[in-house]
C-alpha cells in the first residue's frame, strides 16, 4: 500500500499540506466539505503536488517538514514536480 504527502492549492491561493492513501478520493473529500477544517471555507481545492511513500509514518514526516517551509519554498517545490 502507498501513502502520499500532498500540497493542495485552495481557492484563495493558500496551500494546504496533508497525507492520504488515495489522492483522488482525498481531493473529492476536501471539495465536498468533508475534508480538513482549513479547506472547508476555501473550496474548491486542487492537489498540485504529491510525493509517494511506502509507510504512513514517512508521509507524515514529510508533511511535518514541508509545513515548516515558507510559502515561497513550497511554490518552488511545486514547480520542481507538479502533480
């Protein structure tokens, strides 16, 4: 089973970082208003970047690391490997 770390761009151009098992399902969940509290008021969202990991722990560690980056650094990351 794969786990993903992802960055989603919200309607207000902010970025949301998360992890999941299924990117398509997670994007749909966010857009239906059942995702994270942060994204509920910022729909629609679009996953713009992701990385694949073998374990949930690895994906969570990557999410934590990327959340510490500035928005500018996150934007650079997206440009290196868009979804």
